[in-house]
């Protein structure tokens, strides 16, 4: 991974307004010197997510997440540190400078950047072919408008393209002089491994197909879905496949993005949840009729990563899969994952009993059909009850018991424990569980499961089983060093390292920072990236920096922290000595004189004032 110059990171953080960064994801309102909004990292109804543009830090007082602009982009866009900086640089037109010899080679720099450029170029090439007045363009425009019944305006908006039966993309990209690595790893071509790269050794992956660009949540083209048509040549290796997707590449992982999320995320909000459909064309139909929050997976089962990505933008999802057996099976796979991710889910088409296809339904009835579906939608537990026990009146006791176990497991996945009793009542009503003994059994099944979701994560969130940092003198002194940097140097001289408990995060960072002060290498509180090793450390420092320091005499506060650490370090030894002397016997091996001398020394240390010389 290329190394970015620290001066460049400092410059970027100075020039980028954190409010501008966060506002792409969170709706912020002014609240005194800060801004406030709903946290993108956890579910909440009252805003507890605060952004301080002057300090350049954010903090959620609900879940504890904190950080700066780089952290926010990393967390919300699932990028590495370097990728987040490069994304901010591109977004705000700030050049990124790399360390000499440590920056990306032309191949590295940007293999990712070059792959983005190559896919953007390919999308333009396919789009121009689609719009061209030739056999391919005419055929696929007719297919788009007549067979699929989509307007040309939608094709223009989403840059729908056409892949020629006899490929023209190869010669076009060759003229643009893209690197060999980019061409080999783009997924756009078949290139025999080990064969020298040339026009003759490259073969197009997509030919004679309708091309749908796939964009990541930043709106960058990263892949394509190609729809089979009558123009697809017979020698296409995937000729019989209705849809062919790009393979996974350094910029495309189908389990980590959702089709149309780049558009939909700007339209979700209170009363406007995400609408999950099965395919890209379903999502395009939704967009055409005015349903702007539709998204779709990339032809595979939903993944946890995709659901976590959704949750960053909104916690409510409506699910409209085909009502055939495959669609219902997909819905039942989706439900437990969504509950565990902390999403609130509703399902369409669960009451009608008729086969519903989103594309056809919205084509015929438009957005009015969406409003009708909302009226009869089912909650996740209602949907599960009907799926596992379609006819409770005719069900056997064994069938009822099996359905009860399945639904109980789902209820146990609900992260909001206050919502669970209501869902238990819903399940009891729909499953026909009326006897008190059955109710008790139902609760027993729910309680017998191990906690999952946020509760379980909280129990093991700390990789090193850290102690509670909120009550330690180390954290107190760390706070002082960050807000009153003139205390750092005298503290580094006055505080012995062995007095610091480094088994928790506050002590670990205090010890590290005092070492920097001691060596006159402290970079300043705004430039600590090189001193922080992981997200937990960054979050703690950001959280401390976000707090206001209203101390009138920080020097006295530091002295008190030192006194507490000294007492904690010395008093246990003093008690050991006194116990040994109290049980002293002449025939024992205890050196009483040495113990008395040590006790006197410790007592003098504890009585003497703590020395802390602070420069004003």
C-alpha cells in the first residue's frame, strides 16, 4: 500500500470541511457551535451524532463512534486509510502526495484508479454504441423501448450501453494505452494467462449484449451486467446465460455493493425506506415510475456486508421479491440477516397469494401499485409466521412446534429487546399458540438462545479485554495531554512508566504519548494518525478531543492524577510490608530492617507533594 506524506494528510484535514464530508450521508442541523443529526452507525430516533467543524471531529453520544473526516469516509464507504484519503482528495480537488519511493508506482497508482478510468471509458464506449445509428444500436434501442418498455430518458440517465457482436472495445482501449495490469485485471477481456498482451491475444467478455453499468455507492462504474439478446454470438462461452456479470476485480466485489445505492441513498429518510428488489431491471423500473429508493443485489444472495452498508444510510427496508418459490426462499434467507444487522424489514406480496413481479406490476400500474402494496405489507415476523405455517388451522402439533422454533429464533435476532414482546404476541396470534403452557415454552425458546447482534458484539468488542477506561487516572491524564499539550513534557518526566497500567486503552495511549513528549517528538494533537494503530485508538482519541475542556487549573488536575497513580502504585507494597512486619517472628527469614527502611521510604514518597513543573 502506498505511503502518503504526513504533510499531505495534515493539509487535507485542514482544507476539508468535515460538515461537507458528513452531509453526503447524514442530514445535519446547526446546534450551537456544532451540527447534529441521526447517527449513520446505529439505529436511533433522536439525533445524538455531533459534528464539530472547528475541531474537525465527529462523535455519537449514543454508540460512542468518533473520528475525523478520514475516519468517517473509511467507516461509511468501507475504504482503507489510503483509499479514504485518495477519495477525499479527488472529491475536494486536493492533490495527494506520496513518500519518495513509497508512493504508488504507475502500475499501483494506480491500478485501482486506472481500473476506475478504464471502466468509465468502457461505459462511455458502450453507451455511444447504444446511441449509434447502426445495426447494433438500432436493435438494442428497439429492444430497450419495445420489448423492455423503458424510455430512452432512463437509458441516458443510467448510461445503458450496447456491446457489439464483433467487439470494438479492444481496439479503443488499446489506443488509450491502458497498462497491461489494468487490461488483465479489469474483467472486461479474456486474456490467456502467460500469453503476451496484444490485440490478437485479447478477447471481449461481453458481445452482442445490453450493457448495464454497475456503480459503487460513490457512483463510480466498477462492473457491468450484460443481458443476452438475439445479437449475442453463438461462440460466446456464456451464450445460454441470460445475464453475465463482470468477475470480481480489485474494484468490484459483488457481495459488497448494491445496484443503484449511489442514487437511492440520497432519497431514503423518514417515511421513505429502501426498497429491495431482486434484479437491476426491477430497480430501473422502480426508478422510472418515481420510486427512487429501490436497490438490488448483484444476482447473488444478500450478504452481511451489504446490509451493514445499507444500515449506514437508513434502518428501514421494504422487501419485494418475486412471489414464486425462489423469491420466497430468498426472502427467508434475507430476513434473519436483516434482523441481526439491526434493520426493520417489511415484506410485500405476502397476503395476496398471487404471483407478483415488480417489473411487470410497476410497468402496468406505476407508483400507485407501490402505495397499495405498502398497505398490505407484512412485518418480518408476520411474514415468517405465514411462510412457516401457511394454514395454522389445519396444522398438526408437530408442524406448529417446528414453526414456533423457527420464529422464536428470528425473534431472538431482533436487537431492540423492547420490541421482542410485541413480536412474541404477533407470533402467538398467527401461529395459533393460545395455551399459557405454549406461551411459556415460546419464551423459553427465545431466552435459551445466545444473544446476538449488538449485545453479543458489545460483550466481545474489545480484542484485548480492556478494562473500563472511563474511570481511570490514565484516561484523565490522557485527556489533559490532548487538551493542554504544555502538560505533556512535565508529565513525561514526573510519571514513571511502571506507574501506568497499559492493560487498558487509556493507559496504553498515555504511555505512548508521554514517550513522544519525552523525546520531543510530539506531532501535535491534530496530527496523531501515525501514533494510532487501530480504529479503537482513533475513536478514543477523537472522543476525548471532541469534549470541551473547561478546567480553570489543568495543572492541578494533572497533579491530582499523578497523586492517584502514585498511591495506586505504592500503597499495595506498603500494605504487604506492614502485613509482613505484623506477622514477623524472630525465627523467620524476613529481613525486618530492610522492610522498615523500605516502608519509611514509601511513606515519605506518599507524603511528599507531587512535583510537576509546568511552563506557562
